[in-house]
C-alpha cells in the first residue's frame, strides 16, 4: 500500500479540484509539504492553508499523524468501528491509517477535501489498487440490488462515460450478466486508468469484486480490485501540480 497520500481541495464555485498537499511516512516520521497546486489554488480560488501549517515552502514533520488526517479516521471507541473495519476488508489485520485513508479518501461532510493515494509499482511490476465504487446512491434501485448479489472475485468491467457532464474522463463500472451499471471509479483514478488501458491489451487489465457489504452505507457497499501490468515510462501523480511547492 502506498506510503504517499495527496490532499486535494475543491473550489466550491468552479468545482475544480486542486492537489494542494502531500503526506508521506518514512519510518515513524510523518512529513507534509504543500504542492504547486496549492499555490495555484491560493492565487485563483481562495484556498487557505491548514491550521498552523501556514508556509508554502516549509517541510512539516511529526512523530504523530497530523490532526488534518487523524481527524478523518473513525475512533476505535465508536460502536460502529468493528463493522467499519470489516467493510474495509481489514478485519484481523494491522490497521494502517494510510490504508484507511486510501480506501475512504478521508471524506467528511464538513469540508471540501479528499485524500488520495499515489499508486506504487508492486514487486511483480503491476499497478494494483482497491477502491470503493462511487455514486452508487445515485443509481437506480436495481443497481443496488445487483451489487448485493455479487460475490468476491466476480468480474466487473469499465466503461468510459465520455458524455458525463461533470467529468469527461469519468469511468463507469458494470457487471456482465445481466449488464448493470454499478457506479463509478473514483475521480482521481480516471486519468491513470485511461493511460493504462490505452497502453496495452485491455484483457490484461482486470477489475473484480473484492467485497460486498450489504449492511453498509452505499458509499462503502462495493469494494473493487483493479490490477494491470505497470506500463513502461508510466509515473502516477507526476505532473507539476503534484510536485512539492517550488519544484518543477
């Protein structure tokens, strides 16, 4: 699992998302830096920096997870914690906060931030990620009914929703029989997936059911697994806006 996470911020007026920060973990030390995207968001969209981290060019370090991220984790004392960990398919495993943030995207209803992982090449040279299907709550009832009948390892399929009014690179997810729309890939994965699918025989790219949580909220209902060979000369999150502030 990636030990690098990016924070993205949405401008409520334009709905544009900016990558504004990068969190990494080295040993027992957490490091946070602002990205070039933060300067762009500050100049053009009214982005304000986080808490006491008010300098764009400083490297912030801590032996504990920064409050910005720790506050996005469900406390172990909460009665629903056991079910929550089960829904994330982490039951009986060491619960790494980076894994939890990667799966949940650190979403809270009180702000316009998302946390996303930077994919890393596996030891067998694959691109591999686990994620929840998005927007299932906006699908018709029969889509949810279809999801509830899926089993682990069932095959799924990707469709480019090129006429999507909000995101022309949106990628929808469907089943094979009966063909049923069961949500979308997370927005932050779409560019990677398009590059990967164009770089090779699509039959080498597999998406399948990892877990179905029939007792969970719809945003945690369908956990998917995507795996494909890592393309040559492919580097995720490498554009200028993702780089630490001041680097090009």
